[in-house]
C-alpha cells in the first residue's frame, strides 16, 4: 500500500505541477497582454508629449514673430520720424523769425503745414519732450550748457535749444538744453 500511496502522491504531485504550470502560462498570457498594453500606452504617452511640446514651440514661434514684427514697425516709424524732425525744426525757425506785423498768407500757409505735421505726429504716437522748467533727466535731455542762476532750482532746465521727441516710450531725439546748477 505504501507503493500505492507513493504512486498516488506522484500523480497528485504531477497534477499540482500541471495546474501550476497552466496557471503560470495563463498568467504569462495576461502579463504579455498587460506588457503589450503598457508598451502601447507608453508609445501613446511619448507621442502625446511630443505633440504638446511641438504645440508649445509653435505658440512661442508665433509670439516671437509677432513681437519681432511690432519691433520692426516701431523702429521703422521712429527712423522715419527722426528724418522728418529737421523739417519740423526749420518750419519752427521760419515761424519764429517772422513778427506779427510781417504775417501774410504765405506765413499762414507755413503755420498750417506745421500744425498739420504736428497733428500727424501726435496721431502716430510721437510726442514732444517737455524740458523748460522741468528737472534735468539724462534719459530725456542732453545738457549742452550749465549756468549759475538763482531764479532756477538746482538741476532744472533753464532753456531749450532743440526740442526732443519720443515715439511711445522710445526717445527719438534728446532735447538739447541749458541746465541751471
């Protein structure tokens, strides 16, 4: 009987081994499917991540090119206005050299051209830099003379020789001024 028990044990043991092997094979198939799904998900995640990065790069590119376009437009406008400033200066000098008694239609025409030019510059965003009576600001004014005058506070612009202009926040031409010490 002992031999039967041993044979039965062997058979039971074989059945257990077979069952365990079948379970392992079944688990291996599930694991293979899970691994396959994980690989697919990982590839999807990688592609999705690349897609998001590409979209962000494209958005940055659009913003950068828009900013560059605005800067180019701003520089072009400032450059054009800078070239027109001597014309404005000459118009102002012509108007200052004529007295009230000498005014005629020609001078009135020059005044109209001057006003029209100033209106256009104002619409473009060009403004005159205030100088006389203001505190000297090296970012807006160019001091060409210094005077000692008790009627002005220290570091105050006493006289303006040439008007300064700025386009938005960019100085196109600094005001040439005389500063009181």
